[in-house]
C-alpha cells in the first residue's frame, strides 16, 4: 500500500515538473519577427515623420531668410539714396545688390527643398495606398493592367532592364523636345534605407494624366515596359504624382 502511494506521489511530482517546464518555455519563447510588410510600414512611417520634421526646420529657416531679404533690400534702398547724394561709392551699391540676390537665392533654394520634401512624403503615401488597395483585392494582383482611382500598374514583359532607359529618354526628347524629368535613376538613398530593390527602376516627375504623362504611358505599354503611375493627391500634406518605370520595388 505504501509503495503504491509512493509511486502515485512520484507521478504527481513528474507531472507538476513537466507543467512548470512547459509554462517556463511559453514565458521565454521569443516573439516572432515582424512580417516584412509590417517592417516596411514602420520604415515608411519613420521616414514620413523625419521628413515632416525636416520640413518644419526648413519653414523656420525660410522665415529667417525672408527677413534677411527684407533687411538687404532696405539697406540697398538706403545705399542708392546715399549714392545719389554722393556720400558713398557705386561699388557699395553693387555690393548691396549682390547681398540682395544672395538672400533671395537662399529663399528660393529653401522653398525648393520644401517642395521636394512634400513630394517625397506624397510619394510614400500614394505607394502605400496602392499596396494596401492591391492587398485588399487579390484579384488585382494577377492582372496585367490594374487601374484604380489613385494609380495604374502595368505588369509588362519579362525582359525589361534599366540599361534600356535610353529608348524612353529618346522617345520623350524626340516627342517633346526636352529631357525626360527623371527624379531617381536606379537605387536611391531612400531605397537603401528601406532595403527596397530599386536598382532596375526609375521615377519620373510627371503627372500620369497630363499630355506628357499619357504619351509616356502609351509608349511604355506599346513596348511592354512595366510601370506604376500614381496620380493621387494627399489632402493636407502634398501632391506628388509620378511614374515609376520598372517592376514594383521589393524588400531584400
């Protein structure tokens, strides 16, 4: 009888030990790594926030530069009056004119940087919206030509290579007598940060619904060149329509 009770207690202790070990394993089990899409969404959010902070700093800088323009113009006006009275040499006026021009150039450059920041934010947002829309409707992913209200995506043929970009550039220059407005050719800094493979693609600063954009898209389709054309405006943030030539960039 005693022996049977002892065996029963041993069994109970073994079961308890196994339960404790299983609980400990559940507690110490590592969380699975975030899915690639989740990581990409996080990187996009971080980039947008960083770009917005950069834009805010530019706005503060712009206010300073605009104030410098006003001061330089006032100084120039005064020097012109003093020159008319023969109190200062003409070289002083010329120096003040250069100061005004320099101050205005800084304002123009800062505004250009702010526009670029807007376009970068908008580009991220419209591409995110396109990915989300395709993810919600899996039927779109298998189609050769996908059209939605915000973007158009053409799968194209398998043989596209960025080395053939000269054909697109020649078509555009022959048709419109100006250079193709290329924003990013191949891998850019933002693609490196996001670990996106953009080596076989280029981004064109054209609205896909404009005459130049439409002509370019028709040329790409006739020649089987893949593209993604974004036309959406981002209310309250920016408008950054563009045409991505090449297959969609994927994480590496």
